[in-house]
């Protein structure tokens, strides 16, 4: 059984640092998933409130009761929860070089075009690569990955929207096998009114990739 790393727990919620490669929910080829692991290890089973992609690592919040789930779901829907990510991207010659900015490109979801907003801040650059901090203004499926790809800044290791040739080269020459997208920070208000501000450290493979690409110390 995969290990569930608990970052925070109280009477209402359980926050987990999900490892890359672990689906949040079951589906085709996803018999081992976070939801099933929680069901096997906790009684009653914590309830999922939001999602992360299979290959994205980082913070996932679950609720311990239907009442808590309703409260947190309303907070996510009302955009009062701050979710910040770190991503390493390819940085082409024609890509934007702004240090901060907003990507506001509508994305199709379930056959409907919907507004989508991603805020970004450039933390570091190296030859052909950039480390970005990103914050979601909306929560569309694969939003960060799709937005960055549309801006010619595909996430390194992204097997759906990424630069497949570069991914193959980095896998062979630098040993970079995972997608470099991490849900690093989560800030929200709890039911008791207290503000919860959590961070999850980068996985070792992410830190190693930063060094290999000249983006880390």
C-alpha cells in the first residue's frame, strides 16, 4: 500500500501531500488511488473536496464529515481558497518573458467554453527553462497545463500537453521522468474561523530536476 503523507489534521479535515503518479479517484487503470487508500485506512472515509491530476504532486484537502465537505466545497466554489503551484516549463524564444502576469484564455470543459484565469510569477530562469509560481483564479480541468502550453511554456514532463521531444531528451540525458508540477501551498479559512496556511516541500525528483536544469542552488 502506498504511504499517505498527512500534512495537517483536525476534527473537520485531513490534508495530504499526494505523491506524483497516484490518482485521486478510481477509474480505468487506477485501482490504486487516494480515495481507495483513505477508505482502507480511515473510518469513516474522508471525503474528497477537490482534485489533483495523477502526475501532479502536492496538497489535497479532504473532509471528515458531510457538513465539513459542504463547507469546504462552498469555499472552493466561492474562490476563497488560495492554491499555489510550482512548475518548471520550457521557455521558447517566442514565449512571454514577463516576471508576473495573468493568463486569461477560455478553456473547453464538458463541451462548453468557460472562462479560465491563471496568475503567474517567474521565480527563476535558465537556458531554455523557467521556474514559475502559479495561482488559480478558476478551477478548470488541467488548467495550468493547458494554459502554459497555449503560451508556449509547456510543463516539463507533461505527457498530454507538453513538448514530447524535449521530454524524451530530458528523460534520457537528465533522468527527468516525472511531470514538474507541484501543488505547493494551500490557504483557506476553517469552520472555526481560523486561517490555515499549509506548504508541501518539493519531492526529491523535483529538486534534482531544478539542479539539473540550472534552476536551483
